[in-house]
């Protein structure tokens, strides 16, 4: 068969497995895997993924509730890696279309927390390897190498498990291998591969004041008012500096922010309404464009905060607990992977979809840092409220993403 005929076969077989694919994602959504959460938060979902991988005949390894399924000779190379993450952000309480753990289908969309980000990536991964395995075992295709489907956790907290799995050589780090992460984006059922990713700084601002009775505030120092001054400073940096800095890299459709961004995501402080608060804490995210020196940005923001604190006589500090470096793919290193991705998108859309930038941080940083050529592609869309109430994913995008996973991996492994 020609390559196009094999692509047709892969696409047709995935369509025939639509009900299984959709049902698998629905079941994944029904597991509460919010992080941070109870110590056993991944127990049930990882057991389910492990069982489903075993059902399709993969060699399965479970490490710290990260599930790795392999197909192909154990020592075969190259290795094509699929990745999706099972953890989610908090459920939230303002859902109106469905309940957050329902997995309900409404208007050809699957609703629920993680339906897009990123249990859809696990569905892509497991069903792509399932279909490729079935087609090779029926002698309709030939793969030269090994496929590894990885369902990992803690991505929403920085992705330390992926880094650990690579360090322990459970995920093999080699420039000969390749990886697709399902944490990519879709917009109106169009999926551009993303090989350029913004950097991200996660930080905690802490302010200390002095408590007293709220009816006599002159005897205390209000930590929340002090934090408000720092937040106003961050807003000023955004308006006067960050909004004027533009990246040259074209973003994925629907993800068209082209400048750095400071986000204040969580504030905590005070004991009760009639006590002047003695402490206030703000969790912030600083999203940098690829051209910026992210470590220098972190130092500059810290310097601005400390200068304000000195000027206003505030007791404040800024602690950075994670820096995710930006990613810019290297055309030479990625040549084989990009060729396969281009053939897959060219087949699916009738034209090659160029490599784009994604504004959000992801575990791709860990794969790239390990020297594994890696691309983001997936069904989730910011317009479908990932991380928000009424998160959903289009069933059509779910099918397209799974086909892109499978066709890219086949093309990459057809010659070894």
C-alpha cells in the first residue's frame, strides 16, 4: 500500500473505534484527579488506565501512579512517545451546562473537568497505539521501533514526575526518539503543531503586617492593603512594559496573545473581618515570550517588588518556586519529526499546518531539556473553557487529534 492508503486505513480504523475512544475519555473525566488533593488522588484513575492498556496488550509499568504502556520489541529503537496528563485543576462550582465529573455528551461535545486539559491527551495516546498495534498485528502496516504511551501526573504543579521518569530512564532520552504531547491546541477543529512555547515563572508574594482590632486600625499594619500596592505595581508593569513587548513567533489560532503577561491567580490573607490582617499571600504566574531571558525577567520583577517595599516601608518578599524555560524547536534536530508531522497534517487538512507557538507552559519543557524532539498537538481549546467552568472538548477534534498522533507515529517509524 502507498502511504496515503495507509493513512486512509488508520483514519478509517480510528473512526470505527469512535465509540470506544469517546467512552474511554468519558470514563477518564469521571475520575476526580484534582491536584493538589488527597494522597490517593491518582489511585483510581491510574488503575483504570493501567487496566485499559493491559486490555489492548501493552506492556505496562506503573511508577508513582504514572502509567507507561509499550508496544514493540523491548529494546527496539527509535521510540515514539505519546504523552497526556491525568491531573486537573480544581473542579470549580460555577458549572451551568453539566456537572464537572459527568463526562456528559451535549451537542457532540464531552463535558467535564479535564475533558480537554488533558485527559483528551491520554485518550489520543492510548487509542493511537491501540490502532497501530492492531494494524501491525494484522500485517497491514509495519513499524520499525517502539511506541510508548505515557499517562503522567502533576503537570498542573510543574510536571516533576515527567522529569523524574526521564532521569530514571523509564522514558528514554535520545535525539533519535520523538514525542507528541496531547497538551497542544485545537481551534475550530484545526490543530497546528506547536514547537515553540512561552516560558513561565511561578511565584509567591508574601507580605507581613501587624494585627490589631479593626476598629482601631492605626495600631496595626494592614497586610492586604500593602499587597494591593504590589498588585498595582504588577498591573503597571503589565501596562507600561509587557504590553509593548511583542514576539515574532506566530501563535496557534485562538491563542493569539503576543506579549508577556502577569497573572495574579490566588490571594489569601487575614483571620476574620474585624481583625487588621497581619499577613497576605499572592500566587502569581509570569508568562514570558520566547525571546525574553526568563531568569532576567524573574530578577527584574523581584527587584521591582523589593524597591516598592523599601519605598513604602512594606515587609514583603518574592519566592520563585518554579521556572519553566521557553521552548524553540531546532529545525535540524527536529527534521525527521517535523517531516512526519507535516505529512500527517497535510493528509488531514489537505495542506500542511505550520509549526506555531503556544502561550501556555507544559511538560514539553522536560522532554526538550532531555534532548527529545517534541511537539504539542491536541484537541483542547482555550475557547472551550479549559481550567474554567463548563470545560468541554469536541468529539470531532478528539478524533482528529488521535489520527494525527497515529499517522505521525506510523510515518516516523515506518523506516525506523
